[in-house]
C-alpha cells in the first residue's frame, strides 16, 4: 500500500466522492475547484484540473495490463476509448449529487458533446468517408447514362409481367432475377430516367459501403485500423469503372454487399454457434445469387476464413477438420441453397442465347488470366490504371490501359505488402492465398467457359474492369486478416484483441501504411477523373430529345424504324437496336404515331429520327429522275404510260433500298392503281387525290422507271422520282431545339 492508502498502480476513480464533495463545496463558494490532498496535515487543499474523459483508459493503456497494440493504436490515432455516459452524469463522467444545475452549464454541455464525439471518433470518421464517397459517386454518375444492354433489359421488362418465367430466364448466360425485378419497376415508374437509375446505384453503393464497415468492425473490432481497408475499398477506381454502366453496377454492387454481410453474420455464427446467424448468412447468400452467379463462391470464402482464422487448431489440417465438424449445420444450409440454385440455373439455362462451351485453346485462357491480373486487377487496387482505352467509342465502355512500367510497379507494390505481412504474422499467408483462389474460381473460370470460344477476344475481355470488381470486396477481407488479428467481443461489449508476436503497426510502419493509403487514394482520384472526363452525355440528350419529339409530332405521322446511334446501342443488338424498340415506349400517343421499317404506299408525313434524337422529314439519298417537260409528264385517258429515265446508281445500286414517286392526281384517276416497273419488277400503288408521295421497296440500279395507269378522265401528273436509302432531311427538326 502506498501513501494514499491504495495498492501501487491503482488509479483513483475520476469523480470519486471526496473529489466531488470538495468541488461542490468550492464551487458553491465561488472559488476554484479544490480537493483535499490525502496524507497532508489539516486537510491542506490543492488546485486540481478536471479529469478529461478517457484518462482512466489512457492510464490503463500505458500501465500494467495494456498490450503494445493498444498503446500504439491510442498513441498514433489519438483515440481513447470511453464508457458510454449514463443518466445523471456530467460531461466528465462523474455523478452529479446536487439538485441545482451546475455553474458554467454551457461549457459543460460542450464538454459532454466533445466526450461523446471522442467516444465515437472512429465511427464518425468511417461514416464521413462513406458519405464523401457516396457524394463523389453521385457526381461521377452525372457524366453517364443508360446504354447498350441497359435498353435491352428495359425493353424485356416492359414487355413482361412480373412472373417467375420473366425473373428466372437466362439472358446471354446471366441469371440475375434481382436485376430483372429492379428493371421491371424502373421501366414502369421512371423509364430511361437516369436520375432514378443512378439513384439506385448510389443507394446500393451506400449500402455496400456500410456493409464493409460493419463487417470490418465485426472482424477486427472498433479500432482505427479498420479505416485502412475501408478507405481502399471506397476509393478504388475499379468500383467506379463498374458503376458507369447501369447493368454492371446493379450486378456487382449488391454482390459486394452480400459478401460483406455474409462474412459478418457468419462470424457471429462461428462465435456464438447460434443457428439464426447462419440463417442470416444464408439469406445474404441468396441475395447475392439473385444479382450475380459469382455469389456461388461465397460459401467457399466463408469456409476458408473459418478454417484459417476463426477456429481452434495448431495446424491447418486440424483447423479444417474442426471447422467442418463444429459448424456442419451451417455448411449443410449453405450447400442446400447452392444445390437449389444450381438446379434452377441449369433448368433455365436453355433460354440463354449463349451456352457454356470449352475454350478453344488453353493459350487463350492463359492470355486472359495473365492480362486480367497484370493489367486490370493489380493496377486497379493500387490506384490505377491511371489511363483508359475506348476501342469501340464511349458506348463500349472503358478498358484498363496502364503503362507497362506502372503495371510492373503495381505488381511489385503488392508483393512487398504481402511479404511484409507474412514476415510479421504467422497466418498472413493463409489470407493472401484467398485472392488468387477467388480470381481463378469466380472471375477467370466463368469467362473461360462462356466467352473464350473466340481466342482473339481474350486480351480485350481481360481489360474489362467489371470482371474483377467483386474481387475488391474479397481483397478488403484479406487485408484485414493479413495484418490484424481477429477481435473477440466480450460480454461487457468491449473488444479483446490478442497481441501479435511482432507489432507491425508501430509508429514507423503505421506512417508507411497511411502514406500508401494516401498515394492509392490520389491515384484513384486521377483514374476516376480520367474515366469521367472522356465520357460524353450524348445518350441522355438523345433520349430527352426523342421523348420531346414523340410528344410534339403531328398526329398521323409515320416514323421510319432505323437503328439508334451506336452510342446508344451497337448494331449487333439487331432488332433490339431499332428506334421503335428503344424509343417507341417513350410515346403515349397510341395510334396517332406509327412506325414502319420499310415504307410502302402513300405516306405523308414520313419522318425519321436523327442522330441527336430529334425527328426530321424523311428524305432519300440517291439518284433523282431525269427532267420531264411539263407537257409530257401527265398520264391521261389517251396516254396511259410514261417512261422516266434514271441516272446510273453508284456501286451498281448496292445501297438502293427505296423508291419514292412524287405525283399529283385528280378526276377518275383517284382510286385507280398505278403500276410501277423498276429493274424489271412490277409493283402497284393506289392513287390518291391531290399531291402525294408513293414509296416502294426496290433494290439495285435501273436505267428507267415505267409508270402505267388508266382512267376515263382527269390526270396523273408525275413530279419526280428518287431511288436510294432514307436519311434525315437537314433543317429544323422536332423539337426545334434540343431538350
């Protein structure tokens, strides 16, 4: 016992009865707070500074019983854990025994608020990072719009009822009922409204980010170190490259959230052995499978984490056996879900236009794998790729294109980081083998059996960031397991984190880690800026103009059904890329507006969509008939035939698809039939009174046109004929200005 009557090393409880009584007496008398010094004669008083919140914990951390890990974290991050403040306590955690409110109430209120902020500092920083990233993602998405597959998915949703056959059909090898469900809703409440579509992505991003934070807290405890892998996940450019395309974003982001939540809930199952936590993990597995087939690998990830880090066993073999035996009910549940999913998937696979097939060569598989890892994944996780490639224009999306030197530097950085963790933690190697395993099973194998039937596509496919976006979530878990021990939550709610044999994250190494995070973050900022800078918003303008045009076009208009611009959908979508399919649903005019793929008969007005989404009068680009004198251009009762010469069409008329005849008719010619002979083929058109345009489908080149009609009175007067293909007539369109 020391002078104070307490055992050595024991600290006096802040806010003890003696301290509070002395403070109350002094404060009531208007003097400074004072306490009696133990052991001093006659109760001599000394001025005492008010104990700051967390001093007890600081003393514990720097005294007996504290681990080096706790000391390092609290010294470097300035974090002092506090107990939650209870009712009837002031801002310093001391019991208030007086009935009257204390003096300097405002000051103490601020102190209490400051204490609460200190207690939740890590949480506030994490939430702040998430909010900032979500805002960044929203600004980034403002540069983009729907394109390509997005319109196809929306078209299918519009034509379908919300049935099992719709939700569970396989499209181009993809089975994602969750995506179909969201598309079905959006197609009915906000068709092609990018604000709504981007809003879905932003909400998913926020949910996945919160899931990552919760999983890291569950795995490592509420400690400053969780901010490192969380930041890397939030800022990686690979997640942004996935978000710029709606269909890939709503596939990948929910799966990332499912990975985090499944891991977190499974950890609770391992710690408590309560089956309800395994059911929660199974529910998240189902959610992941609803959005992406790759989620089928999640149970494998859960098993590796359990056997490698969560169960007893001095050797890996015994840990694997213990994991199987102790949690066999959970594994049975997960495998049952996978079995049901596999049956459903393979039954529905027959509806897919693309069927699984073995790659044509092993060399193409190696080329794809090596390029995917070396030029897409590794640069992407360290802030790259720093530059992008658009081989098919902006509509085809961005491809990773790092400089070769930077790709090698990325590999070197990752190898050094992995080696450092393995040298400081005995189990770190178990974490790092998860990454190549996931890449092989989840990212390389599906592409190899579904897309590598043409070897020439191997390199191009390997540069697509979406194929490794899911691996980012796995990498976050791997980094946490490689550098920090798994935390155990005690009954009182505090975290017990075992100390490592070598404290890797001391002051020096922590500075290196933070510096690396800053470098990766700055690199990601640059990569994302390059990605958004090179992307136009032409698709959004096109859709807005088309929506306005269909609302303003005169009743009775016939619109030529042509291909939409390649920025919207490439021609390889065939009929799905027609304006009637993509833009037709924007019209609420019913029969007032009609579409035709091949104009035939008397049509007026005939219009066509231009490349800007506005409607223009349809014209024919090609050859125009020779001049016919006014006195010889009319058919009458005594002149039933007219031959009109045509110039030779270029390239033998290979591009000629349409013939338009402009005429004026009256008298008994109205209601009769006009026979038109072009290139040896005879077609018939009904004659209508007044000026009209008659359209016929033709092909090839013809030196002349022969017109024949017979009537008792009146006249059919020929104006001109044009053979070629339909284009938009330059000039004012509908709407007159872009929407």
